[in-house]
DNA sequence: GCTCAATCGTTAGTACAGCTAACTATATTT
DNA sequence: AAATATAGTTAGCTGTACTAACGATTGAGC
C-alpha cells in the first residue's frame, strides 16, 4: 500500500462519499427487501437463484464464491431452494465430488417475477426524477459497478 | 406520479438502472459488512446503535420504527447491546410502559471506531478513481439520497 | 372512580442466514 | 497403494427477522 504519490490518505471528500454511500445503500435495500418478501423466499436464496439464472449452472463451490459465502452456508441455501423446487442438485459426471446446481424453470419464473416486482417498485420512484437526474444516477452506478468488479477479493 | 409527458410506464432505461442499482448495493454491503465484523457486533446492532448515537435517546418503539423492524426484534437487539454495555434501557419517568434506550459512552466510542474503519476501507478503493469518477459517484449518491428522503414510508 | 380498551414492551416459538469444526467421499500425487 | 488434497455435508453456535400471546400501564367513558 505504501507508494510515493503525494496524495496518500483519503481526501475528506472521499470519506464523505464513502459514508453516505454506505448509509444510502443500507436504506435502499431495506426498502427493496420488503418487496422481495412477496416471493416467499429470503434474500440469500433469491440472490443465489439470480446468480444461477444469469450465470448458468455451476458447482456449489462456485456459487458460494460468487455469493461471497462459505460452502456450508451455500449448501443450506441450495437445500432451501430445492425444497421450494426452484433449483436442483445434479452430480457432475466427470467428478463425483462436485455438485452442479441448476435453476429449475419455476425458479427462473419466480426470479423474473420478483425482479419485475422489485424493479417496478424502484422504478416507480426513479420515474419521479428528471432525465438529467436519472442519467447522473446511472453514471454513478456505473462507477460503483466498476469499483466492485475490480475489488480485490481478499477484503 | 401522473404528469403530462407521453411516457407513462418506466422506460427500459429506468428498469435497467433500478436493477443494477439493486445488485450493486447488495454487493457493496456484503463487502463492507466484513469490516464491521471487526467490531464484534452484528449489523443490526451497529445500525441501531448508530441511530441512537446520531438521533439521541429514544423509546424502543421509536427505535424499531427507525430501523423498520418490529418491536420484538428491536427488543432483542437492545438486549444484545446491553450485554455488550453499548446501550442501556431506562424507564420513562412519565409513562412506565415506555423504555428509553440510551447509547453509553463506550457505545459511542465503538460506533465511531467502526465507522472510521468502514469508511477507510471504502475510501481506500474510491481513492483509485479519478476526480471525475468521484464527482460522478458523488452526484449519483446525492440523487439517491433525495429519492430515499422523499420516499413514502408505506412501502 | 372504576371498568375497559388501547398502547408499549417482553416472552415464546419459528425460520433463515452466516460462521467454524469435523466428517465423508472422491481425486490426485507420490 | 498410501498419503494428501479437494468438494460437499453435517452438527452446532450466533444473530436477525417474523407472528402470536401475554403482562403492565395508561387513558377514556360511563
């Protein structure tokens, strides 16, 4: 971490943004979570299902890594998804230790439903914004996406 | 919500922003939460403590409402905070049904510590951004803050 | 002033989501 | 063939959320 550029510590500005970003993200998700409750599935299950639907079938370990969760946790989440018939475990034909997780058709359906509901909820409020504000928000999200994508996984 | 512009339903754009905003917020908070773990307290406790520190003492019901949680849940959170000596219950002198929750000095201290750690963590990555990107992010967060502030509480 | 309904909080019981440690089963390496 | 490494699961703990049922207190209406 130590190198020789003159600016070494966060500008006050940076800290302020970080703080407000954090608080804003918390409050945003609290709101949205209530919409998700209508699906009857918890947030961890919905998030894992989303990764499965958009990323395709993958092993339990990969799914755990994608969700930044330990394998035992993901194992339970998948068990829950299986009980609701939203996903299935299939054994890998090449390596019997591996378990490939697949979203079922009904899993995809539920995910898209929930997604639509959540987006409509959010979009209802975003619609109150001007085109300019919307563009600003969009660009901010893009910056954040880039930061997260390049984030070292160690923590 | 009804205005005179021809567009009535969310533009695809709006939905896309809403979707990415949601996903981004989830992943951001997953990262930050790991920093908070260093405080030894869970997220619900830290969040409630934060409300107490910045909003001052309040009744259990008020705190529950502020955190958008039911009273039994807040009761347990406060019990946890009490065991860690971060907050105290005091009976209201005017109304013996009410319980006023106060942050202790050590609660304030821990909160500020955790907040500093979290912000430094976030800011470390935000520092990798250009001034332009930072400004963009800042503006996006401001838009979002405004949306959340004006958000009707019903849901 | 006494009863009764409303309010505030807690207790009990359930479910979900995260962890570590210990285990089983399979693959790989030596 | 035996030792080691890898993938998942099981068991057990903690924390966070809910509803339902309850106790205590207050305030209203008679």
